[in-house]
C-alpha cells in the first residue's frame, strides 16, 4: 500500500495516528474514498494494483537511469 499510495519508506516511522491520517488522505485522493471496503470490488483492486505496478516500475527505472537519460527518452519518444 505504501508504494501504491506513493508514500516514502520512512512512512512507518511516523506516529500511528499520523500514519492513519496520511493513509486515509492519500487513499481518498487516489480512489475518491478512504473506506477500505471499496476493495471488495475487483475493479477497485485492479486500479490499486495498476497504481502499485506503475510506481514500482518508475522507482526501478529511477535507480538505473539518470535524470539526463530520462529526459532524452521523453524527448525522443
């Protein structure tokens, strides 16, 4: 969930009440609701999974491609 919501790796060090507040805020911004029961719907799970995969792939690319290379890829595409 941290990856899907774009939260930093240091997120777990926050006070638990602050984690809940940030988690609900990010979830609401991403899906329109902070209610976890929305994930009973397969479409909602699919959207969250897509978000996770996209952020995960971007993070992997950032670790192996320099910002200059990224700019060249974007400009060349």
